[in-house]
């Protein structure tokens, strides 16, 4: 029995709209066919959300075909036919003997190249994502296709930056899951409870979701508790929470690969004076930053407003204060940092990430994910911007 297609989150018209935007960029760069290997971009253009590890996979978008063609490991091809909006005949599986082949001259990329040659692109202008491909892979493309002309193409990341209303609706659903998980964290973090037990409860909420809408994946999950609050990216440990512990949390609800992050700080017992002072400064910075978010402002404007407000309270933040978000958490494009002149447009989405790791024994986190509206800003979370005292 053939595997049926999964229910499509977005209508066919939405995927064709996205492909049309990509093809417009291709035409401007005189590119005949595009080889896409960034999994987030593949998801964006097809609805594919399977995890296939490090196996080679590529999406070919050509100007002459309405739908793209996907090539992946043979055992993953049914997943592509199940998840993607494209006709099943456009999902191709390459043979297993190409996987981890000890012959350095024969690997999965040969299957991609053969597909391009069979499609008549041996003398074409071919777009590739150079930042993703390794030097040996690029060398193989140029050696096996000497008459083709290769051009770097990284515009899909930027096209993804402006969301459709359908995408925004999914990100709101993800935000509701983030909120529910943070509320659960407030309920389960107590003296004597292990970090692992609390993490299990929070992650359970991230997966179970809310309102009948489960989480579709587990994105990065960070639980940094005393004495490890000076670092941003530590997982839970075997330690237990104690009276006076501080817990810095960063995680995200996920719906159909769209991620809406959230950060909050929890204090087991009364927060210290130092924590309160930092919190007040960061909230002032957050409010100043959000106040300047509107179409026409730049990422630098947002960052500058934040830093000026923070400095008035006697604090500095070394790292950027945010970044573009969407599929698979971050989009490798705009950053909320001074000097980034990316102009804000309606339905751009960002994580205003105000985690501040001040020295070797102290750090603090709070954040808001937001979208740029026609008139200003919409924050996705409904939670209060406060230190959660438990």
C-alpha cells in the first residue's frame, strides 16, 4: 500500500507563491536551475519536515518546471512523498551504495549531478548555496560539469524573512506552546527537584502543545541553573534546585518547523538585589527597543535604542540583542545589532534576545519574539515580563 500524503499545513498556492519569488530572483541572476541543500529552505519550499541526519539531499528548482524535484537517500524518499506538496514522481531516491561509500570518487553528490545532467543542465547557469557546500563538493560539481557555470545563491534565506499571514498564524501557535511550557516550568521548579525532572516536564509540554495543537519538534532547550547561570547554552544536569537558586530558561514551541523562542529567569525564593537591578535595566532596554520597531526602521535602530536604555542603568550587553526567526529557529540574515542596516518590513519576525552573561558567575535572560506590523510591533508571548519567583 502506497503511503498517503500527509495533510498539508499550507495550501498549494502558498508553496507556488514562495517558488515564484525564488524564480524571480533566479531570473534576475540568469540562473536556469537552483540546487538547494539548506534543509530550512527545502522545508520552506516544499513542506518537508523530516530529519535525515547528514545524508545528502537536494531540491532542484528550475525555471521550466512548476514544481521542484527532490533527491534524497532511497529510504527517505517515501517521507518526501508523504510530506511534500509536489507530485510523488518528483521525489527521487538514490541507491544505498552511495551512502558512506569508501571510494572517495563516488558518493551521494554524484546522484545529484547525474540528475542535473539528465535534466539537460550540463551547459546551464546553476545556482548553488556556496556557504553550505564544502570545497570538495564544489570541486566535484565543476569537474563533472565543466560546461556549466555555477553562481552563489543565498536569496531564499532573505525571501523567508517576510512571512505570509499563514506563517504568522503558525508562529502564534508555536508561541502559545512556548508560553505553556514556561508556565509549567514555574510549576515544577522547586527546591529538591532535579534539573532533569523539571526538564522532562517542560519538554513534555513543548511536545504535547496546547489547544489540541502539539509541538512538531524539540528545538534547542537550555536550562542553566545556579551555579551555571553565567553560560547561555548548557542543558540540564543531575543537580537539584535549592533555595536561592536562579534558573535561566531558553526554549521554543515548534509548529510545522516554525519556531517561536522564549526566555525567562526563575528565582527559587527572593531574587537577589543584583538580579533585580539587571532585570529592571533589561526591561527598560526591551521597552525602548520595541518602541522603535516599525516598517522603515532598521535593525540597528532597534539595537541602539536597547543599548542606550541599558547603559543609562549602568549595564552593557556584549552580544547582539536579537535575530530573525522562522523555520528551524534562526534565519541567517538580519541581526538586531548596531550597524545592521536591514530595513524592517511588515511580517518580518525576530527574537529580541536580551540574555546577558555578565561575568563568570552571573547571567540573566529575558526575551520577546515579535513580528513587525504595518504600524509597529506585535509580541507573540502573553506572559508578564518579570522574574518568576517560585
